[in-house]
């Protein structure tokens, strides 16, 4: 049986690798080149999108910024999961905030901006420093501005006005201002919901970002109240969207209170550790959910960290000499800052994980792999 994945990057690749064990075959739709490809080998299939839809038992997506015509075609087939509404919500911060309000899940105070006066009102209401984000198309911290003083207003407004003007009547662009949250740390919850509404949720992940991009995740530190808070938010949001598949929610932890930053209606970079930290990875569980199969365990087997490999031409092979390290390479063309692969490292205890991160820090230079040494030291 085939599963069609919209998008042909590393997430489709890892879904495909995990689907193989289930005797499922992933066809990936390369949206830019309008081609159906094998996301592991890159081989092009001589199939149109319509043919691929007809030949698949389920359709899903590895990203949320999908062209409207493609989304409509997949949706009309009746086998698109998690569904057009979930994808549209994850791809538009205004829709996302409205969903959070409906689900009664807390997020940063915000204000929508479509003209300059709204921007000035937001500064008065939310106060500076303030984060301003494009509602559509942002990822890895792109399409964002930090407003720190009134001196920034004219320059930032000029850039914002250009973005707003680039929208069309069919797809109007919008912008959202958010209060800058003085968080203690960032965490995320990844969970999966099947076609009958049953949910399984992975343990909370602590995430470190560098220049807006995820650089390191760690799982196995959380217990009790904070996990329950995240699970409540997950259940409320997944229920509101009648969600099927893996859903990720990013939070700011402000003195033990979780505020949602954003949601991702798909497998997520902060869930890559599940490949080695759990019996069933987020990729396999997503495949199981969309194919209508029973879900696998989301319990933590052992504390696990994930280190992103950004912009490198290869993963330093010496990391493989550290025990319980697994490297994952995406076989993409190297570009500065681009997500090229990741390294998972597991251990029997957090202390031992800290020691292994210390060993990895001797191999991985701090400027390319920030936070490995410091995180290791904190765990020991
Ligand atoms: P992703 O690749 O995760 O989809 P993105 O481009 O959608 O990234 P966000 O997650 O919205 O961007 O923001 C990137 C980072 O910027 C956050 O992880 C956080 O560190 C910081 N940030 C965003 N919004 C706020 C806020 N309101 N207050 C404080 N920091 C923020
Ligand atoms: Mg995002
Ligand atoms: Mg984010």
C-alpha cells in the first residue's frame, strides 16, 4: 500500500524509512518541481499527482505551506490526514491563535496587523520588546522582527508593508505582533491521535534554539505537573481539530506555566529523538495513524538527546565511537545553516547522557554545534 506525502524533504524521507517496516510505501510529492519521487533514493516516479492520490491509501504532509490547489485536490479524496483545516491552521499564525483561544489554551498576548496604525497600537498594548511575525510562510525564525525601541518602527514597518503588499486578493498576507515572553526555557510536546480519537503522547522535550533554529533537544528530564499541563493542551488542540496523525506543540515555560508558541501539524524536528528514545518513533506512529493501524508505544525507553547538524558536508564519523550514538543523514545538498542531518545519543540515566554529551563536545566544535558541552555539564 502507498502513502502519499506532500513534500519531499527529510521528514518525508524518515517517514518513508519507518513505513518500510510496516510494508507501506511512501510516494513523496516534490511541490516545487511538481513530481512524485521516492524520498529516500530521489528516484522520480512517472506518476501525476492525481494518479498518486488514486494509488495511495492515505495522504499526509511534511509541511504546512502547501499550495491551495494541491491541498484541495488531496482533501477531496477523503483520505488526507490530518486534514485541510489542521494544515491551514498550522500554516497561518492568525488561524493558530484563534484555535488556541477556542481550545482555551494559553499563548503569548498578541495583536493582528494589517496596517501601520495596528502596529503602533500593538506597541502600546503589548509594550516593547515585541516580536512581530509574518502569519504565513515563516519557519526556522524567518519572517520575524524584534521591535526593541521606537527607533526601530519605521525600518521594520517598511519591511512589513512590503510583505503585506506581496499578498493577493486570493491569499492576503497578514502579520502578528506578540508580546516578547521572558521564558525560562522552551519545551515541546509531540503526540499522535488515531482515526478513533485515541491519543498517545511522548514525554516532553526540552529544546534549545540558536538564531531561531533548533540546535539541541533533550528528552527524559520531565515529570509530573508540567507533563500533564502539556498533555492537557495537546488533547484540547487535537480534539478541536479532530486530528489524525502526529501533532507537535512548542511552548515557552515561564516559571512552570506553559504558554503555546506555535503548533506544527506534522512530525517535528524536536521529536527526532524518538527514533532512539522510544519503541515507536514519531515517524512510524504518524504512518500508523494515517494508515489506520494501531498506534505504538510513546513511552521513554531511555533519556535521549538530539543534536542538529546544520550546514555541514558530513557528520563527523568520530561521533560513532561514542556508545549509543546514531547518526541520521538526509542526503541533501549542503548550504550554510541548512538542516543536513542529526545525531541521537541515548543513555541509561541523565547523568550518563551528560557524560556522553561531554564526549561528543570533544568531537563537535562549539561554533557549529552550540550547547552540547554546557548541556552535558548540566546533566552531570
Ligand atoms: P519553526 O522552525 O520552529 O517553525 P518559526 O519560524 O515558526 O520556527 P517561532 O517558533 O515562532 O518561529 O520562533 C522562533 C524562536 O523565536 C522561538 O523558538 C523562540 O526562541 C523565539 N520566539 C518566538 N516568539 C517569541 C515570543 N513571543 N517571545 C519570546 N521569544 C519568541
Ligand atoms: Mg513554525
Ligand atoms: Mg517554532
